[in-house]
């Protein structure tokens, strides 16, 4: 009996050693997207996951866990086993903005995740109704200064990126505008086209068709440089140096994930995002490939968290 027990223990130990010795990944990897299927976050996540699977030789499955502004999916990842097989494809909201917008969250973005890599960035566009007598950023600033508080700009909600883009713009341009919150971008565009509001800082993909059709005027983009999607439109930063407010996505793993696994995943994410066909697909979604190292992504998240906190305070937004 004793010999049998020893033999069984030895066999179990051998199996455990064999499993541990297998190179990562030895089975399918799950990427949690905290937003609904069909949206930009989901589609871009699937594009990257498909390319990663091709390179890793294992399936990379996208799992949508939606709700609470991304908090449900982010919490699931935070509490997952830190072995590299459950990852989060998270955006600027869950990783940076939510900490300032909510009094309490079921996860701590600074402590519960290890960054793998940023994947993409996407600017918004300052657009105006065609009746606004401004075609350049200088003309728009002059117009707003001549009508303090009377220029209304639509946002997709208090504390959203379009709202905070306007807050930063007002601060740096020394102008006063009035933010008008809506439930979503489609309602913003409807009222902007109808002249109920005069301007918005809208996600580039939402307004590109309206700009190209001449139904809205593009004044400037919110990224530090011009967007390849609208190369003729200047960046706000060309006039207001240091201005930038963009949305972004990246991959994270639960805190405690082994460094060698993080390093392998980073290499695969960067390789996938830099693939020419992937870059082209992402650009069609209004997303620019912007992969980073793990450490650079960590520093970027910290920087963005501080920026969001400063803008939320500047806007006078009370955490909910």
C-alpha cells in the first residue's frame, strides 16, 4: 500500500511538472471584451485575437462580458487566475477614467492588472454645424470668444471623452462653451445636423461620412498629430501646444501573471497589431495601431489616469 501511494504521488508530481514545463500557451487563451459584440472594441479585439491565434498556434477566444461601463468585464479579469490564459481587452474608461468617475469600483486598475501592451489609439474630431461662421481653429476660437457660453457642444454623457475633450479645449483656449449631454453619439449628430447644438468633439468614425458629405465642417482632431484618416484636418495641438485627448485600447492580464508569460504575450500582441493587414482593418474602424511595451503601457495608464482625474475635477464632476 505504501509503495502504491508513493507511486501515485510520484506520478502526480510528474504530471504537474510536465504541465508546468509546457511552453505557453498550452491551451486556448480567452480575451475578455467588456463591451457588446459588434462595437468597435469588440470588432478590433477580434481582429487582433485572430492574428494572435495564427501566430501562437492556439485558439484565442473573445468573451464579451458587458455592463457597468466596462466594470463587469474588468472585474472578471482582475479576479481570474494569473496564468496568462485570461486577458482583458480594456479601453481608457475601465483602465483610467472610471477611477475618477465612480466612488468605488470592484477592481483597482492600478493594482489588479499587469499591462501587456497598448494596441490602438483613436482621436475625436471637433466638428461644427455648417452655419457656424468658422472654417479654421483660429476662426472657431474667435467665434466662441465672441459668444461666451452660447456655443453648445454635444457629448455622449457627463465625463465621457467628448465631454472632457471640450473641457480641456476650453481651458487651453481660454474660452467658455456649454456642454449638452446625450445618451449616445447618434443623438449628438442628429441635433448637430439640425442646428440644435453648434459643435461636438465626436469619435472620428462617427462623423467621417458627414464630413465627407459636406454636412458637417471638420475644424481639428484631438490627437497630438493629424490623423491618417483625415490628413487635411489639423490637430488642435498645432494651435494649442500640448493638447491631446484620445481614446485607446490595450491588453492586460491579472496581477501576478508570470513575467515570462507577459513578455511572450507582449511580443505576440505587438507582432499582431503591426501586421499590415491588421493595421489596415483597424484603420477602417477609425483606430490607429499604436503598440507599446508592457512597461510603457503601464506608464501610459498612470499618465492617463492622472489626466482624467484632473479634467474630471476641472469639469466639476462629482463621482457617482
